[in-house]
């Protein structure tokens, strides 16, 4: 069935007159009537009734009218989507970004080399840190977005992504600006004695579990308190409200304006970099290769590609 016949039928019903509909369609009333006859023959039922006041739909015609409008709207949306897909940039990289996984590092890196790769375009795709666990976010890579910048661990959903390492984050602590420790530039582990030290629950992060084991074994005077969830903005809010000491990363120092991030005298770090799908598209492979080949020449000690299988 031709969409032109459906459009003509809808125009007839809306106008309530063959002559007025024909005028809008720029055809003769006779030609329009022939089209309606063809449509009724294809449908197999009478759709229109002539009256002294014009033309109206039969009961079957009313149902057909609403379905035809819906069908035409669906066709129009399909055409729009097809045209958008046809004009999608072949080298578009969708970059996932959130409060705890900002894309600034990638943008800074890309700015230094982008002139050599003008074919690539970037689109920012925000996601909510509070809505998904870390493993769930890792599994989103390659679906909701192509790449993201974030910390990662060996064995933590490692089969879901690959990583181009850009450097390491240092484990620090964050406290309220009103906390006595906020006045110090650097902290010793003994500074936490007698206070609440907040860690995310065991089993979430092997590295944080390692820090937990160290504190429990070597510094039992520290009162460890578990947060019931992963790192979210709500965890940082509670840290500010309760005056607790929260284990965090130096890469998150700007997450909360009322908190201060302070380095600690230990050597615990976690790698961070560009995370991308374990089965990347050709476009993403070229993008990562460009980053590796160009950026590695300027910072050979801080970047390297790691693939986890």
C-alpha cells in the first residue's frame, strides 16, 4: 500500500470534503476520488460515505484513519533516523563522562595531538555514578559510549574492557574543611588513630581490600567503618556531614567543594587511563592507536597499553 494513498485519505477526513482536500493536494477531485476507490479496494471495506454536507468516514474508516496516522508518523521517524545514520560522522568517538569519571584528562591529551587526526570528532555522553556499580559501568563501555577515563584494576571485570594507561592515581584521604586534619599538607597513618576511617565494603576493590588488611593488621587503633555502597556523591556528602575520614583518590580532589583531599605517607596507587571495549569497533581501534602512537612519544614512562583477557 502506497503511503501517498494514506496521506490522501487522511487529508480527505481532515478536510471533510473531496474538493477541499483535492485543492490542498493540488489534484482534481476526480483524481482524488479514484485514489480513494483504489484504497478501499486494497483494504477490502468501505472507508468513506458521501453526504449532503461533504464526506465522512465509516466506522471502519475511523479506525483506519487513526492507524494510518500512526503508521505515517512511524514511517517519517524511520526516514529521519535513516538520514541521521547516513550522515553520522564515520570517526565519531562517544566519550562517557561523569562526576567521578571526568573526561578532562582525555581532552587534554587529545588537544596536543588532534591536529594530526582531524577526521576524529568527539561527543560527550554523561552517565550517572549513582545508578550503576563499577562492574556495570565497565560493561557499558562500547554500548552507551565508546571510551571513558577511569581507574581500573586487574581482575575487576577485566574481560569487559581494555585500557590504555595514562598514569596512576594515588590513594589519599578526604575530610571536611572543618576537620582538624584539613590543616595539614600531608598525613601519616598514625594521624587516623581514634577516628572513623571510611572504606567501601570488602570485595568491591582488591586494592582497597589490601589497604584494609594493612590498616587492620598494622594499625588496629584506627576505627574502620564500611560504606554500604560504591563511591558516589552521596558517600562524599556523608563524609562532609559526619566528619569522617574517607579513603579517596587524588584524581577526585575536586569532586566536593566542602572537602579537602590530602596525601598520605604510603605508596598505594591505582592505574587510570582510557577504557574501551574488549571488542572495539574499527573507529575506536584507530582512535586508541592514534593516542598510543602519538602520545607515547611525549610521555614514554606514563603510558602503555594493557589488555586483559
